[in-house]
């Protein structure tokens, strides 16, 4: 689904882990690599940690079923590994991961609810996003709060999973990739026209609609906005020009 390389993936020496303290298990706190918010808490044994590092898919040990389970193996909402850190006592893991949809079985973005705190808190003021208002879930933010894009992406994923008839996002997704792509093209044209002949408010409004529909299109193609950002970053940092590439 996402072929980006992990951002902080260094092999963890399993000998440093204190397996004895928890009878062969250690708690694994999962953190969203994009905004730092805590997604869930699971437990790993030695085999689960080895498999997580080998497959780059977060795998836990189920205490109730006494077996390994890969997050998302039934729901499809897995966790792509981005980094592993061990705490100072060697008995707790911090997993950085990219979620592929709502993490909680209840449909929320995290197991601590949709409003779990991120590393950078959005301001309390700000107009709710127009599309979120249509969906009935106001989400606050300001133009400088780019972590809101993560929240919006997760909201889109949740609306798709819920598949409600009253959800514009769900209806658009059900219409298929071609229709979603057509909407992106229409919104792109409206942005261009607003840029030429309309005021700033119109341009900002059309730009917001374009970004929203682009996020839906990426989700329909099983891609993420992080991949777009990573591509921009790699182009910017690259020191080698290749045919067809654009240096920022």
C-alpha cells in the first residue's frame, strides 16, 4: 500500500530488551509518525518483534488468544512500521507507524478516541473545515496547522469505512476511481479560473476543495498524502538531477 522506506528503522538488538520482567512480553506503545499522537497499546514477545522488523508491518502477541496477530489482518487497517525505540529500562517499546485507516475496532482514529493529543496541539480557534462540516464532524485548525491534513485524511478513511448514505465522502468513494479523478480535474480547473478572475477568498475556497478531493483520490488508489510529501522532500534533497525530474 505504501512503499516509502521507514524513516527511523534501525535494527533493534533483542538482547537489550528485558523479556523477563513481563514474563516474555513487553508493552509496545504505537505512535503516529506524522503527528506524534498515541494510537494504541499492544504487547510483543520476541517473535512478534522479529516479525515486525522483518515485514515492516506491526505485529503483536495476543494475550487472550495466545498467538501472534498482525494489526489489520482482518480489518485491513494495518500499521506500517517507521521506527522502533526501546526505553531506558529496556522493558517498553515505542513504535512509530503509519496507520492505514482507523486504528480502533470502534472506528475511531486511535484507541483513545479521535481527539487524542498530538505532539503539536492545534489552536482552539479557527473555522471548521467545510467538508468536515458537511460530514457533521467539525474539526478545528488554522492554515498553519498542517497536522490537520492528517486528521482530515483519517476522517476520510473513517467515512469510507462507515459507508453511510448521508456521507458525501462515502458516496464519492463508492462512485469509483474514475469519478473521483474527474472531480479532482473539475476542482483543479475551478482553482485555475479562480486564480485568474476571482478574489482571494474564492481561490482559497476552491483550493480547499481541490485538496479534499485529492485526498479522497489518493485513498481510492490506496495511497497516502505522506507519499506525496515524501516525494517532494526527496526531490528537494536530491543532489542528482535525472531526466524528467524537477528540482525545487
